């Protein structure tokens, strides 16, 4: 395969500038069967900062078609095996949303994965809709929770104008090849007065600044690294207003957290997982902050 078919060069997604400064250089290169590994590989990205508006993004980057092909058909077993771990976090997030939009109507979750957030929304009285690229996750969400998830990408679904009261994206926007285009589509389908909720790894967080290239959210499947400043700029560009940010705390089991360490050290991940099981701690949930932020914005 020709390298030109594998990689593409892109301009800033906010301002269109092609002037940038390299802030993280790759320490190794993806090749062969690794091209489409959706769960991510460390140290493979050249990450740049736009000299004009400050957006941090990957450039050049793997052609997104590799991610789309892989993720569409991936078995996603690790995530599906741990859906219950995310339920408490999503219930808390829903309560936060309902303080801004107490009138429960139509809610769309983009990149809904196994459907756990939509399950919480359905149980709270919302009429739920979802969009999910992964085929097995879509089947799982609809069969287990009945939350009305469509398989594919948002632009393919062609929802009606001004259809939704709330649109959510939980750790999704940083994966999307063209966030600006995605937000334009969301603005179209969101009702006037409706709200958009985006949860994202915050590149400007203290944790991200301390760890730099070693931060756990810096790996091959993330194409953009938003901070609160760049997130505000891209939301403003797409006519959203009244931005409210908060730190995102989540609850996950020690067993699941052990599996995530495989990105750094597979042996350590296995060892920790075994220890937690022996001590009957693998199901124990802890609440932690990993450097993520949630923003709520409104279509006026």
C-alpha cells in the first residue's frame, strides 16, 4: 500500500489555516495490520498546534477510512463486557443535563456505543435516539435496551430539521475527521433552544499538561485534542451559545481500569487484573477524574 493512500494532510478544522507548530513528534510508526486498530496505539502521532487559532490536532494523520472500516466491524467486546461500569456515571450526567433542560423530549446520543446512556435517558422519561458506527454495539443497544439506535454516521441518517431537544456526544468529537461539519449537522437537527452536550478529553487540563505525550488520551484513534478555548471557538463558529464547562468525574471498576493500562504495558495490565480478581476487588467501583471536561451549549 502506498504511503500517500495511508496518510493525509489536513488544515485546521476551525480556521482553515495550514500554518502550525509541531508540539508532539511520533516515537514509532503504525504499519501493516496495525493500521486500523481502533482501540489506539501510543506514540504514533505527530500532533500540531494551529498558529492562528490554537487548535491542537493530528497532522498528517491516518486516512480516517481505516478507522471507519475497523470500528464498523470490530467486536468491541471489552466495552460491551463492561457496560454496567458506566451506568452510574451516565445517570449523574443525565441529572446534570436535566438541570439545563428539565422538559424531557427527544434526545439523540451520537456514538452511543452499547446504549447505556440512552438506557438511563429512557428510564428517566426521554424519547431516545442513537447513532453508532459499530454494528455489534448497535445490535446490542437495541436488543438489550430498546433505545432506537441507527447504525452509521450522523450525516447518513438524515434526521429532520429542528427535531431534537438535546444532542449528546460522550468522548466522540475527538474521533471525528471533520468536527466542524458534524457540528453544523447537529445545529440543523437541534430545535431552537435545544442543548448540545459534549464530553471530551481536555488537552488544557492540568493532568494533560503534566503528562504531555504520556497522557492516556494521546493515542492513534484521537484526531483532535480540544481544550476549553478551542472547544468554545468551534462551538461559536457553528452558532452555539451560552457555553458551560465542568470537570467530568466518572465511576469505573478496578478490573476495567486494569484492562485500559494495556495501552502502556500489557504485562502490568494482566498482573493488576489478576491481583484485583484474587482480592475480589475487580468489581469495586471508584470515582476518578482523568482530565475530561463536559460542555453544554445552546442553540438560540
